[in-house]
């Protein structure tokens, strides 16, 4: 997958991003995943990789996204924001857990992670989910 991430074909890189997202906690994959989220040749790779990482709904996936956000240009940030909306627009509970994880990442030792988590937190706070937990009867 790491070799596929360096392909000239954007579809191969997007496939690699989706597949490598399963290994977000592995140090060798993390650097490659950040590079794929920040793909300079095709925003499709950015969108697909960011969505796959966000769908993990864990700290490992979010950490890569916030690292990339801290380095992203305006266009890349817009596509990452689209991925955030796609993943977290349905269930309020999932969005709220992601907000909690951003709060935890905002205390990280890395300035890049802290900056990116603040940006992601803003994106998440703008989302109005469709479904909220049901109040107990």
C-alpha cells in the first residue's frame, strides 16, 4: 500500500489512502497518510483519505487529519471540511465524541496537533447533525 501511495494515478493513491487508514496507528503508515491527505495533485485523494481516517472515529485517525489540517492550504482544508461534514453530519453522538477527542488532542505536546485540532473542532462545531439521541421516557 505504501508503494501504491506514490503512484502517478490518483485512483491508486486514493485506494492506498482508504486501505492505509486501517493502519493509522502504525508509525510507517502515519507519514504516508498525512501526505495523502495533503495530496498536491488531486483533491479526490485528499477527500477519500480524510473520509477513511475520520470514519475510524478514533484518536489515531483524527490525529492524522489534524496534523494534515495544520499544514493544509485553503483548497485542501476545504476538502477536509467536506469529509468532516460527510462523516459527522448524521449522528450527533458521533460528532460529539469527535469534539471530545479534539479537546484531548488540543493538549498534545505537538504544536501542529494542537493547531489542527482547533481547526477540526471549529469544523465539527459548525455541523448540525440530523439525528440526536432519544430522551429517556
